[in-house]
């Protein structure tokens, strides 16, 4: 039984399994029909914006079907934002469970990000299925590119969330600043506004934002004849991914005690 | 055996680094002995339990657990939005008991005597019910040393007796380190005692001596 110490890997996998089930319970069933609202919220949000822009404004954006342009961009943006927010508050939301020394804040962060990815995949499939029924071209022209870039946005969400949660634990005031940063990110990342239409030199400034690269690349992956902003690059996005995840992990290693205690 | 070697601990406060809570503590706590931690409020009893339980690290020095040590009962460990059963499942899974989950859950439900409340959210529990659940949870696993931080205080007399009997029955197998303020409880559960006073820790082979030494500190 317990007489032989479990090896660290099996401890970690059992902790991940336990947190995953606990988080999934909390997210999907903490109130009546919570799972329904979790999926329907992005569907309604994206559906409404996509409808308004494609029906009232324009039919195409830079050669791409507006409906798909908006839908894909928003899904990619939500993947980043929801993952980062889940990771940011991972330690806060699981505080009582750190009483078990096997459970570390990093476990909670990773598992929460994985759960969020799963939920976003479900939401994405649902939204694309609805779009297909409405007669839009939903199959990506370059599926590998889409997967690769979506993975990058997800990982950047993790990196950002890790760094942000340590900053918030060390200096509580940063929470306000990070929230202020998140708000305009929706606009400056080109979720509802094509960055192509921004004049120089301002466009170059906006393209420092790795999320903007991610969104443009995902759209390009969906529509091969889409005119993306010149200079978008997967490598740039992944440079941010590597940097932020590495920094986040270093900070977690160094300050894990401050994350647990309040 | 738990070895506490020259442990110093202080916390970071809003006004910079706080004062030393524990100041150069050396202890060797054997298995199969029930030990009571005694000291005034804020003396550092819970801090020491957290260090022993491995959920916090000493500022200086080290703590070595040479046997299986439970988590500190009574310091968190229950998620309010989940039911007692869901919390129990979480703890079983964390400790690698996915396979015999049903047996453990059965034991926890029986021992805690929560009945239907076992399937209600923990946030609706009274403090007594919480401590019953916490006690049952840790007894569901075979630890060599159990750590308890005031869990027994909230339970009623019959539950306290049941818990004391449970520990008496496994005295050959496992030990207990507990914090309690009630002298009767300490005498009921413990043989040896540790007095924490002024950042230091003092070992007594008999709990009565420890309690006496504790009372002597009042006059100073």
C-alpha cells in the first residue's frame, strides 16, 4: 500500500487527475445549467458580432468572408484571454487544497489551462458547425497552421497567466493594471477591426502585440487568399510563448510560497 | 520519525519582514507517540505544524519527514463549493487511491457520521461537521503520524471520544501531533508534550509536565 513511496511522476499525475475533476465539476456544474451557459455565451457573443458586421457592414474583409473572419478571430482571442484568466486565478481559487503538500499552485494552473482548452475546442466545434449550416466555408485551408497558431495562443495565455499571477501575489495593485491592459487588447489585437486598415506607422506599433500576430495567422490558415498584415510571423508569436512561459515557470519556482500564503 | 533541525521561521508582513516566530528549533518526534503542542495564542504552534506537514518551508533550517505524515487537519483542506463526498474523492485521488475509492468513501461517510449531509456543499456545514469530515478524511489513510490543528475542539463529546478511541487503538501503528487549548483533550489524547514559548520549543516526556511548565510561564 502506502509503504513504498510513490514516485514523483505518479504523484503528479494523480494530483492532475484530481484537480481536473474538481475544476471540471466547479466549472460545469456549480449552478443550474452552468455547462450550457459556458458554451452558449461565446456562441451568442460571436454570433451577434458576426451577424452585425456581416449583415450591416461589409461582406468581405481583405478577401475573407467577414463572418468567418470575425468568428475565427474571436475564437482565437477568447482562447488566449480565457486561458490567461483561468491561469491567473488558479492559485486563488484552489487555496484550501494546498493544505495537501502534494498539490502545488503550478498543478492547478496547468490543469485549468488544459480544461479551458477542452472547453474552447467544444465551443469552437459548435460555432463552426453552426456557421457551416449557415452556408459559410468553415474548413481551414491550412489546418496545420491553424492548430500550430492556436497552440501558440494557448501557450501564450498560460505564460501570461503564470507571470500575472505571481505579480499579483507579490504586488496586489498590479491586478488593476492588468485588467486595464486586458480591456483594450480586444480592440488593438484586431478582433473586430482589421489591422490592415490602420495607417503606418501606427500599424507597426500595434504589431508588437503577439496576440495580433496570432489572430492574423489563424485567419490566414482558414482562408488561403486572405491578405494578412505584412510581416506576421509564427516565430514572433512563439518567441513570446517561450519567453513568457519560461519567465512564468521561473517565477513560480521562486515564489511558490507567496502564491500559497495570504 | 520527524526531524526538525535548527528551524527558524518568520513571515513577510505588510510592513516588511516580521519578527521570528520560531527561533532555532530542534526536535525529534518519534512515531507511535501522541504529542500535544502547547503554547499561548500566536506562539507559533500552527506554524510549526505547517512546517512539519510540508505545506510551508522554514526560512532557515530543515524539516525531514522519515515516515508518512498526514496533512495538517484543520488548516483548510476543504473546498466550500464542493460536497463532502466530492472533497473526499479529491483527497483520495491526490493520495493515489483512485482504485479503492468506494471503500475509502464508505469509511469516511461512516466515521464522520455525516449521513445525508455528506452530499451537501461543505460551506453549509457547521464547524463541528467540518472537523468530523476532516478527521475521518485523514483516518481513511494509513499515515505513520497524523497532524491535527484544533480539529477536536469543534467536535461534540461523543465524537471526541470516538476520535480518541481511534487513536488509542492504533497506538502501536501511528502517532499524533496535535494542537489543543483544552487541557482535558490534551490529557485524553497525548502522552508527551512540546511547549512552544518565546520562539523556542521544549520537549517533555509527560504531557502533565508540559502543562505544568506552560502554567509556570504565566507568572513570568
